[in-house]
């Protein structure tokens, strides 16, 4: 199918009435133009100053029949009810203070979950999957904030290859599970912890409903408890509670589109800052699954650039060590594969040092 079976949802609001550093409608248009150019189904939420200018541009590309514009004021979105609470929270405790943000911009980010739920409820294009993408992607003509070596095929390719029964998001790092506890939330929010990349996620309809509803509950509970200064950290509980429902990508923020379906870029980042960190925290299932994705990309020649052979061998070792804790039935097959590779590749045999052979 030329047009992906996915409705992508985004939002763009003019918040200049609330915060002097907010983007103007003209800057907002520049940021979202990457998306407006694409032949994909879109739902765009925003207030009138931004919607008017975005609608004109989207229509100029000829895609008005693939777009639903929903014009509403900030005060009418679900998360706006917490504006005063966020303001009071930040007066008392805001260690990650950033002059670029205001309660309203934070709560628009936190409203991503409701925006997509609204899109699922409307389903104007009768698609079986949905997704969220941030609107401010522009850097220059060949680069955007979530992709290395961007071109216009990147987003449609991703939307054509997502799983209809999964909630799909990119993991950026490993965070201690102790922070799921209510008594640890103050420490959890004393710094920004790089857990997931919230600017892009996709989902099937049913899995999306249950995970996005749970995320809304976490937004409410965390805000009322006095915390919540960035929407990406809300995922900590969800990643465990819905482990089997979540398809994980891995990578840094600037390579989300590159790595969303398979790891193709920045192998070392995934190895060193996600997989090994998970193993060190004894998150063995997470480490094992990350190893599996890394090894799949190596063994199917999906990586851009040259492969560090030592990292490949080390990843296999970590997969084995992780399997001994979380998936012992897989250990024999891992050792068998390593022995086979060593029998035909002497450099691999030497690197193993006879440990498994």
C-alpha cells in the first residue's frame, strides 16, 4: 500500500500568550513542514493561529483529503486541568528547570497520550494503527531532529513496518526500577533520566487504548504527587507493566527513524548506554532482548558503516550471560551458535579465548 495503514497524530499550539520564549506560528510552520510534505494520514491538533497557517501549507501540497485539523484552545485539552498544579509543583520543586518551557508547554507534551486516544476514537481514515510524532522536527533541508541522513522515505517506511498488535517506542537508556516506587519519585525527578524517546511512538488500536489510558493515569497521579517535569519519564512503570505488548527500538534521539524498525546506526551507543547498563542493573530480560536486536542487525547486514567485530562477539557473550538469568532454555542454542561460528572463523575463536568452546 502506497499510503501507510497508519494515522499519525501531532499537535502545534501558539503559546506566546503564556510564555515569551514560545515559538511563533511561522517558526512552528517551519518545524512541522517536514511532516506536512508527506503523503500520509494526519490528524493535527492546535489553536487557531497555528492551525490556519499549517492548513494552508498542507493544502498547498495537495494532501487535504488525508488530513484532519482539530482546532481547539489550550484550555480545552485534557491535561490543561493540571496547569495550576504544575505551576505550584514547580514553585516547590523543579530541579530540571529550563527557561524554554512553561507549564503549558509541558502539559501539551503530557497530552500526547490523550491526543492519540482522541485520534483512535475518531479514526477518520479507518486505519488499523496510529502514531504520535512531535511537530518541531526541522533542522535543515537534509536533517531533522530524529533522523540521521533524513529523506522523505524515512517516515512512510517506518509506518509501513510497525506491528499492529504492539505499542512501539524507542528506548534511550536504562533507569533503575526502584524509581517506580512512590517514595522514590522525588529522587527520580531530581534529574532528567533518559529512558525513552517520546517524540515518536506507534500502536495498534487495542494495545494503544490500554497503554495510553494507563499513561494518562500516571500523568495525573505523578502531577498530583508534586512531580512530573518531562513526559518521557512517565513510561517507567509502563515498560514493565506492558512488557510483552511493547516493541522496543534502541538508540539515541538523533537516530530514532534510522533505528525504529531495525538498529542501523550508532551500534556502540545501544551497546554501551542501553544494553550493558541494563545488564549492570540486573535487568536481564531487557539486556537479553536488546542483544537480540543488536545481533539481528549484524547478522542481517543492516548496519550502516563498518562493524566492530569485537562488539559483535561481546554482544553474544552478554546475551548468553543474560539468558542464564532470564531465559535459561536459550543458553544451549547461543553456545551452539558461537561454537559453529568459531569453527569456521578463527578470529572469532581467538576472541572467545576458548571460554565457550
